[in-house]
C-alpha cells in the first residue's frame, strides 16, 4: 500500500484527515498543499463525503448565512489564489469576480428559498470560488470544496462565469457530493451530470422567473463564441439532446435522447456528459407536462430523489423508479403520469 | 533549431471538461522552433525532470475536470505523463503544457 500522498485509486489512506487539513493550510510547498487537498477529497469520496469534506468545510465558519468568497488565481493553477471579494464587499472592477459572486449568491438563495437547503451541504457551507484559473483555461469545475473558473480561450469559449446555469451546474455537483454521492462514471456519473444540469437550469429559470414554456432548456447558452457557418448554441440541450453544437473544431453534440442510443464506450468516464442527455430529456418532458415553474413540482420531485433516494451506485432505472414513486406519493396522479410518461419516452 | 541539439517533439493531448467531443492535440517539434524557443522548451523539460516523472498521476474523479497526456520524444527517448486538473502533479508540468499550447500547431 502507498506511503505517500499521491497514490492510485483504492490504495490506503495512511494520513488522517486532520493532518491533511493542516498540510493543506500550512505546508510551505504548494505541491504538498495541493496533494493534501486532493487526498482529503479522495478520502471523503471513498469513506463518505459527509465525514471527510464537511469537517473541513466548516472550519472557522458561521453557519446559516450566505457566505461567498471569491479568489483570483491570477492565471496560475494554484488554489485558492488571492482573496479579491468576500461577503458584503462592494463590486470589483473585474467582471469574472462579480459574476462568480452574484451567481453563487443566486444559487445559494435558490436552494434556500425553494428547497429550504442551507448552502450546498445543508449546513451553511461557505461558497468559495476561484476565477482566472490557468491561462486561456476552457473549463469550470468543482474540486470537492470550491468552484474553479477559467477565462476561456476567447476563440471557442468565453469566460466560464458568464452563464448562471453553468455556475449552478458546478455548485450542484457539491450538493450531489453531500447527498447521493453519485460516482463520477457510467450511469451514476451521467445521473450526477444530469442532476447538475437540472438544477443549473432551474436556477437560471428561477432567476429569470420563467415558466416551462418560456425557458430555453439549454445549458451554457452563450458560452461558446459564435462563428458563422457553425452551430455553437450551447453545451447541451435538455429539450433536444444532441443539437446544442456542431463545429469542425468542437465536434458534434453526442448526447442521445433515448436509451436506444445509449453510449457504451469508455470515453468521458463512460459517457457522463453524453448519456446525461437521457435523464435530462426525461426531466424536460416531465416538467413541461406538469407545467408552471419547473423548480416547483418537478424540481421538488428530483430534489427529493437526489437528496434522499439515490446513492453512489444508482442507475437510470433507480432514478426513474424513485421519481415515479415520489411523484405518486407527494403530488398525485397527474404528476405521476407526467413523470411516468417522461421516462417511458426516453426508454426507461 | 539549435545547432547540434537532438531533435525533440512534444505533444499535449487534452480530454474531459464540458465537451466530450473536444479533445485538442498540440504538437511542437524543435526543428520548427527558433534556437531561443528550443532552449526555452528544453529548459522547462529539464527543470521538471520530465523523463523521471511518473507515467500517470491518480485519477481525481473531480466533476468536469480535464485530463492531459504530455509526451516528450527526444532522440531515442520517449516518455508520456498522464495528469489531471488538481491531481497534485508538479506545477512545472503545467508550465510545459502551457508552453506547448501557446507555441503549437493545433490539430
């Protein structure tokens, strides 16, 4: 078994969490700090994220209030970077800083007001974000403790703080981490991605006060920089999976809309961003059949399933069965029929 | 290209992130670089002790993170390192990757 911080998946965890937390904060070598952070994440992931990460996340924090902290990586890849804005401080002159601040606040407010959830861990966890990560970095990700945003390359991708639904998507990975803990591979991984798309778009719809018919059901609309003769509409379409982009450099949106077209390969961690099109479309179909505001009945069904019914190894069929059951029990025959029809339409 | 230096080729492949279909590959070859650029690239690779780096840093499982494969071929030597965002790899590896990305032909 390993005796160092960087080890293969599944090897022993010889360093206890409290020591990793200390290393993460105090080690002089930035590589050791990064390894300690990563190892703490992995320990949490393997042993139960609620034990590992939440202990760290609360260190020195007051719970029960909105706490946002924005850092600037200054184009390096060291986290968290330089503190540039914290809760209640005035807007900066930096659009990425302010977008990250506002959108993480909108996400916090959404989960609190709609689902009575106090931050992503339900215990008031501070929402940390780092902007300007790396050079021309074409991505945003959740590192187990905080949000990380790149500026994009300015040719294909715009800055990743631009889209509220992308920020909501990433923060929802945090909610999933603290609840179902869906593994990030194969069907559990595609469910993980889908849940992030579902709540990402709900946060956007809630912010814009859109009904199911007014919503665009796109994830990351405007993030891809338009180019004549190509389709760079968005990252994903929940309404019509497989139609969000088509471009010589980016390729074609590979998302299936039905289980008949389920991707069986090993790319993309077993198709987590590909097969998520199937449950995404099921949510869209259920929401539009139920009508009104999607965060209301349909969102509540999916939220309850994510937070109380799914686990690390849940499959699409588990999510379909659980949403049917919650719809029936809590919202009656019409909701059940809508959810049942939605899953049947996508082949589940 | 610098006189008397063995030819070198460096490739960076990236996958993961938000779009599973977008897997850019960047290549630089020293025979198409200026002498100054050759020295700069070689200095980065030597500083990283690249040929002694592990073949793979552990998979992070972080949602939406990138995965990279950096390959250096110099004379009879060839070595690849697979790494990911926030997996604990030395930041000097990022410096090589950034350099290759900014100097490469993109394909």
